[in-house]
């Protein structure tokens, strides 16, 4: 987008400032960790675009999750990426991870903070200003807002409005992670509306046209 501006009697074109994407990506794991995942993760993190990586494995045995975390932790440490585990504050503390992400049906932020000493505790607030205010009051490390678009990871998630994101941004400085169907064509509007980070999963890991390291480079 451009606009006109007078300068020394002449009209010039000035480009609108674009969001800086350095370390703005909150990357969520694929639902299945296959043999190619670890090499792909190394390639993706090497681009230096990812701030957080969340391991999100539903209905998997704890020993399997531990083994995955042991390998992932070596990769995230090398690339200075914060490693977040979904749903499990106890395992987060035991494994020495950077933090834990909670859903609304998980334990309270207060209890998670008691378990995870001085670690990152984030929580999903859907598209709710009420839930966001509650999380802010309970001193969450960040809040996740969405789903803003149709998500392959959570296809039944309720739609959130950008107006809600802007409203929450006006009320707090707490980091906001925007979630839900974000891709290379819609992420700029999300960042311009006040999100600090964009959560991405399917566009990277399940892209029918691009390898993960190619897909991440579409966010410029």
C-alpha cells in the first residue's frame, strides 16, 4: 500500500511500513512426528524466523512425548528458540523446558506457575475479551487469541474477529499470539492489528506445494 506526500513541491510515493517479521513466528508441531520431522525442524529454525516452538501431541503416551522432547530440545537450544509444551506443566518442569501452554480446560495459571518455577505460561483465550482479561489478571506470560481463519489443526474452533484483537491490544501490553489458519497471505493484517506473534502449523508441515523450509520463507 502506498500514499502520496508533498516534498519540495513534488509528489512522491512512500511505502507503508511493513511489520518486521524477525522472530515473530510461534511454530506449532505437526500432529504426527515422522522420521523426516527433525531434519525439517532444523532447516526451519535455521531461517531465524521462529521465536517459540510448541510441541502439541494429543493422545500420545508420556514416554513417547519425552523422547520427542529430548531430540527437539537439542535443536531449539542450538537455534535460540523457546521450547513450549502443550497441556503438561509437570513434564515441562521435569524436562527443563522453557514453558507450557494451557487450554481453558487445563489447570489454572496460578497452579501451573507454582509447578513451573519462573517459566513461560501461556493460555488460549479464544476470541474472548473476558477470558483475556482473566488471563492478564492472573499474570499469564502470553495470551493466544483466535481462531481468525479456518484452521486445519482445529477445524471446529470458533471464529475470532480482528476487532477483538485490536481491543485487547489497547488494554494490555502482554504478548499476544494470534492463532488459526494463518498463512503467508493473511499474516500481515494480524500483525498490524496488534499481535506480537503469529502461530503457524499446517501451512508449514502440511503444505501440499512447499517443503517446510520453503514454506517458512514465505513469511518475509
